[in-house]
C-alpha cells in the first residue's frame, strides 16, 4: 500500500482528505506541522507529500525547503494544499520546489486524479534514480544470468526512454508514429547543423520524450475535445516543467538532452513561449529543433479536436512564424530540405 504524508494543522481538513484517499486505497500518515512531517519522513517511506502552507511550529515553506534540499527526500512528489487566495504564497511554495498545488475545499474527483498522477510521476522518477544502482548490482553476478542481465541493463536507459514515451502516448491523443517522426525529423535537421553522429543519435532517442510531462496532467484537461479555457491552458503548460522534473534527476547524456527538450520545446524565438519565456539563442538548439518538427507534424495530423491541415497551409504557417515562433535559421533549413523531411514522414506514417 502506498503511503501519503498529509501535513495540515486543521483536524477537519485532515479528516476530509484522509477519507477521500483511504477510499482510493492509500495509507495516510498525518502531521500537524512541518516539523512533524520532517520527523515522519526520517522514519517512514512516503510516496507523496500533501503540504499545507500556514502552520504553527514550522510552516509549509520551511518544510518544503528542507525536503527539496535533502537528496534522500527531494524526489518525493510534493503538492501544496492551501485555501489561500494569495497567489504569491502559492508561487513561493512552487519556487521552493513543490510540484503543484490544490486548493481547499477539494473537488473530490480532481483531488483523487491529481494525487494518483503525482504518485505515478514519483514512480517514474524512482525508475530513473535506481537505474545506475541496478547496473552495479547486476555486474556482481558470476553466472550466465549475469551475461543476459548485463546486456539488458546496458540497454535499459534506452528502454526506459521508450517505455516512458509509450506511456505518454497512451495518456494523450498522440500516436507512436508522431513521436517516432519527431525523433527522426529532429535527427535529420541536427545533422544539417553539423552535429556529431553521437549527438544526432541522442536527439533521435530523446526527442520522442518531449511530451512525457503530460503524464502529470489530469485526464479531464489532457483529453478534452475542444478548446481549453485560459485556466486549463495554464495548467496544461505545466507539462513542460513536469517532463523536465522526470528526466533531469540523472545527468547521463541521453536523459540530460531529453530533459532539456521537454523543458524548452514550447519556448518561442520572440520570447513569448513557455515555461520560462526564453528568447532567441537563450533557447537550446535541441528545443528549437523539436519545436518546429513537432508543430509541423501536428499540423499535418488529424486530431480529435481538429482536422489535418494541408501541406501548403502548414508550410505557410511555418514560414509566417519564422523569427517569431521558430528560429529563422531552422526555418531556412527546414524549407531547403522539405522533400527529404516529407520522405521521412511518409516512411513512418503507419507505425
């Protein structure tokens, strides 16, 4: 049974949240302030932390700071729970490292879904954190099983990337073909920028992970057919940071590049993108490359919320947004090698 640490100084709030979560099969550990929460974390394994902000003894801000600066605790997903209407306080908690927030009183369905998605996020983070440990354990075996296991572990980073990409596909309306095409087209453009063969292969593997952060977005928003409201869109935008959070815990070349792409593929050349409003060359080339091929393929693809655009209209949009959404040098290369890019897309049209 998974443990959720619920830290709130109000007894009634704890009772309400515990009742909801107990029905979902979670074991609840209760704390009345930040210090009690820290003490519990020293003794018990916790899969998710729900943290109030305004509490006696130690408030949520101090507790979040301690947790997120502790190597043993920082990967535990943490959700702020607060009735505060003061957005500045919530933003401060997010800056300290909280993954997201929920406001009281709870919407039962949203509360349950967000908790479940946060726990999934923590599971993926632990998979990545434990990767090196698995490798070290396997190489100690002196049997034929070792030889088989060693080969599997050597390939496990790519396997994890593939599994996580597949997970994102099942959570979204995208297809395997889309993510594979994004990887292949990104690799093609990177090669035209004279990237090394090693780096071209890295972006081929990393680019399909660009939307992995959508595993942390509630279904009612992620799968909504039709235009998102402004509030829903702001929530959806969190997937860029969530993806970065999942992929950035280990600094292997592949995961480092995948994290960079997840974090920056929605930035725009004119600085009007998200999540950090980077501008021009502040945007890593990897993110800028994936941005243009992702948009190109999405425009040409039919989705539940839109029909596929024609090639002429798609190219017109790409050209019109050169220097605003897209890096102009990338647009030039994209147009110069459009025939080759279309061949790549045609080959991977029915995966």
